[in-house]
């Protein structure tokens, strides 16, 4: 958590104290809530930003197409789905898919798939085994936070070089 100190006119400071007392909360909590509401009105995904702050590895924002390959039950054939990478880190990615390509049976916590994507122009695509950790849906999009489950050393090294 980062501490921010601001100076306020005396009347505004007293008004914050009174309102916080009335709402039975601290001034810090009141101001934090007001800032969150402001950012949400500006279309900033505050919850996603807060999640990023708790991660062990920093995330890099990215706009990159990807292919998600899900094996069928018999393991011989599979289903390919398209998606977009939104951010990437050493341990995983945030993938977004249009609901037109989503499949409730596949896009759920615990599902495993192979993610195929390219980190830099001119390089061969990386193939990473992934496991879905979290899923959120809107009317038009499905977002999945996925972890790399069995990183291939060669592909993982290319990813680390890209992130650094």
C-alpha cells in the first residue's frame, strides 16, 4: 500500500471528519472510497488494478492475439478458440475472449489448455500450458486469469527475456 499525504483547507478537512463520523468510518476509508468511485466513473478498472498490486510478479500490459487450444476428452483432437492477451507476467496472463467464441464448459476455473501466442514480431510463437485461475464475464466478453502450469524451459526463457 502506498501512503499519500495531501493538504486540505480547514473547512474541507472538518467536513470530511464530520461525514466520516456520521458514516462510522475513518477519514482514510471515506477518501479511499471516493477515489475508487471517481476512478470507476473514469472507466478505470480499480479492482483489476488492486489485484495486480498483490501479484508476486509485475504485469506488463499487452495487446496481442492468441489461440487457446483445448484437448477433447479422448486427447487426440481439440478445440481452438481465439482470444486477446491483456497483460502478461512470468507466471501467467490475462486473456479476454468474445462471448461468441466462449464455451462455458471450457472457460471455467480449473480448465487446462495450451496458449499459443507471439511476444515479438519475427519470432516463432510460444506455446505455454495454462490453467484457468479466475473467470469474469460481462455481456460481451469473458476474461480469464490463467497461470502457466508447466512452463517449457525454452519458451519460458523467451518470455522472461521479453518481460525484462
